[in-house]
């Protein structure tokens, strides 16, 4: 199998699996229990918190462990609105966010909050003047993703953060696709809240974290015990957190070399596919782009059909976000770029991991070439 869908999820690294095991079968105590056996889990969770905090340049007390990106996005939107439930207010986001964010916005709209969904340019970048003009007296939050999960476009986060800070508005970013892939500094970028997810960087599924800047007062997201300083009740996911932190540490140690390697392979593949197959177009920004993301439209070919053809030959790619697969409508992200229904429906996304090889890409390209030829001949 050639796995080129690492934006959907990644293989849990051997190191992460090894690190998790003892916290399931040996040190399985409840991290909230007062005796020493529970304290082992408690200590490793706190070590993990310190490690994650160092990676994004924040304090350890500003990290909250969650179940992943969906929870983080819900947490940010709903808890900021809950803190403003009496006065209500206005949120600014973009039309290309993940559904975890968009559907959370729709939920608070039903409660009387107002949401502006900014358009983006043809490469998926937020227009800063539009963002600045959208800020109103009652704007309580700006939420813009760090990098897009479908087209890989990296947003001008530092400049968005500056606008938010200058206007006294809180800034949340969904960094699910970027944390542990590219460097992130929340202080430098004036980020107030950030969500991340372990299974996107070779950690286990069902665990993630949320950064909430000190001084932002929120109500608990999950009611129950006093875990996570009472903000997110529930028995600590010791093994999951250990696996996530181990994977993040591995990713940080190899980040520079992974970025260099993946960027080179990405640009190599894009160059070949767009020059060797007629009428193939790159979607997203050519350089403000996640190192592992390739998203192309192939004129005259249905992306979903091509995906099945590749699957039959053992190659896993996707036609957009895994969460919207199979619902029959083309990607809201590609439509937001202003693309026609046809161009949006003719896209496929290939997302590499640090162990993707040139040979795998060469083979994938040769299969795409022959399948595209067959599909175009049929039409
Ligand atoms: N946000 C983005 C940008 C994503 O790509 C995803 C997952 O695809 C999520 C949020 C949801 O994360 P999780 O799968 O951890 O709930």
C-alpha cells in the first residue's frame, strides 16, 4: 500500500506506541488518585504539558489536554460565546475552516451570535484588509486556521494576530494540520487560543490539546471533576497524552529536515504532474503551503472516480477532507476559492508523511497518468 492521506490521519509512530504501553498495562492508576500509584500518571501528564508548552512558547499552565481537534474547535467557539452569553457579540472566521469550526459557529449563530465568514483569495489566503474592515465594536473573537487541511495553504497568522491584538479582539487558530509540522510561536503571533490534534503527527487518535492564554476567563467546557484545572473534566488520558507528547517530541527533533525533505518531494511531484499531464492545475498557494500537501485538479476527470481507481491499485489519496467524503458535494474549500463545480469536483489531495519516498511518488504519478488517460478517453 502507498499511503498518501496523512492529512486525514497518520500511522502512530513505533516510539509513541512503545511509550504508551506501560501506562496501559503497568502504571494504569487513575492520575487523579491521591496515592503514589496514581501519581505516576499525574507526573507524566505534567511532564507532557511542560514539553508541549516549550514547543509553542507558552506557559505549562496554558495547555489543556483534550480529545482532539474537534473538541478544541468546539471549546474555543462555544466557550468564548458562553463567556459573552448575556451581551452576545460578533465572530469573524473564514469560509475555508474545518467543519468542526464551521458547525460550531452555526451552533452559536442559533443562540443569537453574529458570524462573518470571510472569503479568501484564489490561493486560499485571507485578505488582511477585509479582515480588518470586518472587525466591529462587538467583535469578540477572530478564528482563522493556521493552515488549511485540504489545500495546505498557510495563513498570515502573525499579521492576523497583530490585527486582533491591536483591536482588542481574541484570536483563536485551528493548528490541527500545522502543529508539529511547521514551527509555531503563540506569543510571537499574538495567538490567544489554539487547537491541535495528536493523530495528525504520528500520535494516537482521540487526544489533542488546547492552548488558552493566561488571563482569558472561561467556564468549564466539560462539567465533572477537577481535572485540567476544572476546565475539562474527565479521567486523564495518560497513555494517549504520553503517545502524543512522544510523537510531538520526535516531530520537533526532526522538523527542519522533514520540512526540507517533504518540500522538495512536494515540489518535485507538482512540477511533474502539472507538466506531464495536460490540463492539471495546482490548488492552493505554491509557497505558503504545508510541506506535505499536494492538491490538484485534473480537468475532465472526477476526483472521486480517480480516487477509487487509485485505491484499486493500493494507493490511498483523498478528494478533500475525510469528514466530508461520500456526501456527494464538492469541497466547500475549493468552492470558496471561487472554483467552478467542475474544477472542485476534479480535485485529489495527496498528503505525505516524513517517510514518503520519491519511488512512491513516481509510481503514483505513473498510475495517475494511465488512469487519467483512460478516464479522459471514456468521456
Ligand atoms: N481541524 C482541522 C483543520 C482538521 O484537519 C481536523 C481533522 O481532519 C480537525 C480539525 C478535527 O480534528 P480531530 O480529528 O482530532 O477531531
